[in-house]
C-alpha cells in the first residue's frame, strides 16, 4: 500500500494531511493571517511555533514525520492549464506550471516554492500535482471561449475554471449520500477566501464563474471578481502600470476593498459598521446572481451545494443567498442551517 502526504498551499493558509493505507493519520492547518496552527489526528509535534514562511513551515512539519520509502507527496496546484489529469512532477511539468503562475499570483508561486523545496529535500519520493483546473478541462467551447478573435483562443486565452478539486470532492460525496443526484443538475458554490460557482450535469463541469485567471466571477477576500474590462483600460490611461493593477485587483479589492475593514467574512459579520453590512449583502447577491446564471446553462437545478469556509460555516450567509433564490423553489430548514 502507498501512503499519501498531501499539501494544499492556499493564498492565506497551508494545509498538510497524511493518509496511511487509505486511512486518515493526521492533518495540520497553518493560518497565516491569524498566525495559528491546528492539528487533527496524530499530532507530530506539540511545541513548534510557526514562522509564517510557507516553505520553512512545510519542511519543518514534514521533517517531524517518520516517512516510509513508499510515501507519495501529492500537491494541490491551482492552475494546471490544459492538463486533464494529475501529473508526476518533472522538469517539463514544473516549467509549464511556472509559465501559468502569473494567472494566479496569490496561489501558484507559493505552491511551487513549497513543491521545489520538498522535491529538493525528498528526491527519492514521487511527487504528484493535482490541479484545480482539471475538473473543468472538458467543458464545451461555449463555456470556454471569450468573444475575442479565434487566434487568442488558440493561444490559450480561454476559461480554465478553478476550485475543481473541491467540485470533484463534492461530486464524489454525492455518489454516497445522494446517488440519485450525482448525474443530475448540480450547482456547487465554493465560498471562501477564493470563491466560485460551478454548474455540473451528468457528473461533468458545464460552466463555472472563474475563467482565464483567478480574478473573475464572484467577489472574493481580496480579489475583485467580475469587472468591466473598461475599468482596467481607463486606469491604464491614467498612468497605472501592471504592478499597480495587479496589487489592486488581487490584493486590495474584494471584501477588503468594499468594506475597508477586512477580507475575512467572519470579521465583517461581527462588525457593526454600515460598510461591513453592505459588503455582506453585496457578496450574497452576487452569489445568488451567479447561481441563477449558471442554472440557465444546465436548464435548472436539482441539487445546490454550498461549501468552502464561508459556505460550510456561515449560516446567515447561506440564509441570505437561499432567500434570494426562493423563486427556484428552494426552501430552507432553519434549524439544520443553524447547525451547519
């Protein structure tokens, strides 16, 4: 049997989990924004203090484990381009992932930094990358194309979609908990610091709110979501450069930009400031709008799933979104909602 050591380097967190003979062994979650670490299962170390450097923290945690020779390192990578399946990491695959890094600057560079460090330290182990984009790779051209000349599509300027590993996990769970819905019309709302909605039919992604980069679609923690391209052209005409625009759109917008308070939904829900409530309302309406739009693609909705940090844990957010979708025939069990 093969043991799996899994890494998920996010824009604001580091998650590591180990499975031995397909059985969960332990997991650790490092929250960079709060500078906290939490463990589940068999904790490898109790005294360690996180440094805030992803590479250092990842390497330290792995060093505390007694790794057998048959452990496989599995890395979540956000942008896999045209890869439709997980890939064994080698020089050519790493080069392609580096090329795609500018399209998701919050996730790809730190993930690749951790991957390279672990490959260097543990070259005797196999390292595999699983991609958030793979689940969406077989979408029809109607969903992938932008209204640009064909040559741009042929150069790879198209919708790739993201949060695909989350969608795959949801669809796998549906086969167990609701097998009659697995091949039905499913809307998956992954709501967290990164957020998207995906329409699935017959078990396959048909369309999703994120596109060429991780900026598009829903408003996110610090990312703008859907934005009129004319705004970018206007800012360029006003003297903004690429670096300034990237900083604005990826790190200063979203929930943080709207509220001027925080990128964390939990903080906004606790705040009494009017701008915080406006931001919460804005987020919920945008999610409901995106769900309505994607329901059109698959001709309705048999199953609606809310997941991700916000989707799983914020009852008031779910309630607000679902009330705006009542025209779809959705009703809510308030007690179950409060109990998550």
